């Protein structure tokens, strides 16, 4: 079961952007990375394409962050927390290791 899911709020716990929080937009499971809103912005040169609605020029977008560099933020205690699992199989839920509140 995943520690971090799409839609979670996570906090960056190491690297240049330590302390930043954002919502998980995408989990790249195979690459062990996540895309987090507003974190690890990279500048990307976008060329003109056939689509007139494509924004052209230098655009900023989120780059992937290592899964091990983020921690889910608990809604109850609003702290970055380790995750415990409770239950089994389909009933399995994620629990905040600090306060015991369900994260799902
Ligand atoms: Zn908590």
C-alpha cells in the first residue's frame, strides 16, 4: 500500500525546498517520485506547437520529487508524520503515527 497518494498534502523533509508543503498532483510509482503542487518548480522552454492554445516561451512547471523526501501532513495535527497502517487487505487504512488519526 502506498504511503503517499494523489490529493494528499505533503511536506518536503529534505533538500533545497525543505519545509514546503503542497498537494500531490501525481504519484510516479515506478520512479518512486511524486509531483507536488508548487514544489520543485523547473523552467521549461516550450516551443510553438500546432496547438494555438499551448503557452509558448519559458514556462514553470513542477518537477518530480523523490518519494523519500516527502512526508504526508496529517489533517488532525497538521504535522508531517510517519504513516502507520491499520487493518488488512481492503480495510487497510493509513494512520498518523503522531496522533492516531486516519489519513484516508
Ligand atoms: Zn496527526
